[in-house]
C-alpha cells in the first residue's frame, strides 16, 4: 500500500481547496492507496465525516497558525514514524515549506506542493520561507498556469484543473421554478455569489454593486452563500447600504446546486484567484457570470462570462450584471458547456487520474 498524507494548509472547511480534495478522492481509483488527512486547524464536523466516508483516516495535528513549530515537529514525526510515501500539501504560498521540509526530513520520497492561488496572505513570510520551500518539494502542481507561475516561478509544474463531476450538472426548469417559489421570488431577479467571507472574495465591492443593482431593479434579490471570519462586517455593511432586506445570507449549505437552479446571474469580484471552482460550477449550471478581470481566463468554459476591471464603477458592474441576466437557452447552454469542460480538461476523472499517477510514481 502507498501511504498518502493529504494536507490543506488552511484547514478542512467549506472552501475551494477542501472541495477539490474531496472531489478528487471521490473520483479517484484508490486501489493500493491508503489516505491520511491532516487536521491542521479547526475542522467542520460534517467535512470530517465526508473524508471518513471516502475511507480516509483523519490525523489531528497542533494548530498550524498558533503553534507552527509544534505543528512542524508533529507532522515530521508522523511522516517518519508511519513511513509515509506521499505528502500532498495544498496551499497558496511558500509557507508550504513547513509541510515540504517536514516531509523531506521525514524521508518521504514524493513531496507534492499544490498551488491554489496567485497571491500570498503573508507576503513577508512567503519571501522568508521561499528558499526553504524551493529545496524541499520535488513535485509541483497548480490549479492554473497563473497559480503555478506565482508559486513556482520559472520552474516546471503540472496543471491539474479543479475538475468537477461534469455529468451531474444540468438545468431543470421545473426545479428552477419550484426553488424560486420556495424562495418567494418567482418573478424576481435573482443575483447570487458563492464564496468564503474572506478579504480575497471582495464582499465590500460585491455589496456596493448589489446596492447599485437595487437602484436600477427594484425586483432584485441577492443571495450570498458562504461563511467566514468577516461575517459580521459583511452583515453590518448591508445595513449601512440600506439593502439588508434585499440580501439573503444562507451560510454554508450542502444544496448549493438547488440555489444555482434558481439564480439569473452570478457575480465574482475577487481581488485574486487561482482557478475558482465556483465559476466552473456556475457555468456548468448554465448561468451567466460577471467576474473581475484578475481571474484567469482559464476558467472560462462558456460564452456567458463577462470580465470587468475592479477599477470600473459599481454602477458599471451593476449594469453589466443586469444585461447578462437573460437565461434564455439555458438548457442548450448547459449541454454545450459540459462538452467544452470535458474538452478543456475539467472532468474530475481526468484530474483524479493525474493525481493518482503522481502518487504511484508514474
């Protein structure tokens, strides 16, 4: 058996990295592979159960942020004691040096650093740790070309797209109407966003755009799906902008697909991204998307994506979102987008196979 330790440097939670990890595990041929999943920070209980249901063993480590040295020693000790063959660490910066060095010193032969973003939250720390990082990993993976160039610079890397189970995405007009009725807005304009409540997702900008849309379309209802550290600040801003009664905060939910059926257009004004999984899912659901132009073009798999500069006014974004909200021909668009996604390598089966090949040394 090949022993694989999977790590998310930001913890197991409702976010893109955890979603990608789970999706790849679900689609992967796990024969001759034994998976351990690290709990580096506080984890969501139901996320833990999802990993367990996939046959993974969860391993509790000290808090990575609060006790980095203790965390490092614990990871190193676990790798050495259990003779781990593969360490696959998912993160956003050269702080991955912590996991990669622990793996190297623990005599782990395959050390995979997986880049999921195009910017570091801790730039100074990234700069300090980069020399250690560069000599510690021996396999480089990125979710996009931009994410790879950001973390690995001029060194080679393998792009493994944030794949999805493409065949499960569809559009059902009956289900759409049922969901809209349930949300008390059968004849309203539904505008949505899915993302963690973190600075990167730029909720401040998003809510100002919502404000402008509400001035242009009194029938608009806004759905914000997700949760996070900035929850109170974001909730308070809706009050300040006078749109509190028009914004629905769902929190973290498992039926995101049901909500996507009901939406008319989605907005993502991120400050930076690796390759946003949500944008792929929105397109596979046949939805028009308005997103910031800092987001890689690699995630565009349909003809209903508009890219705008964050330097554009809130009103410009609002107008573009309203113009894009026409959902005519959505069923046909879903079928075409699914074909595009497969051709462009966004099928989760392909992504999972690439990772398995790395694990088994192919």
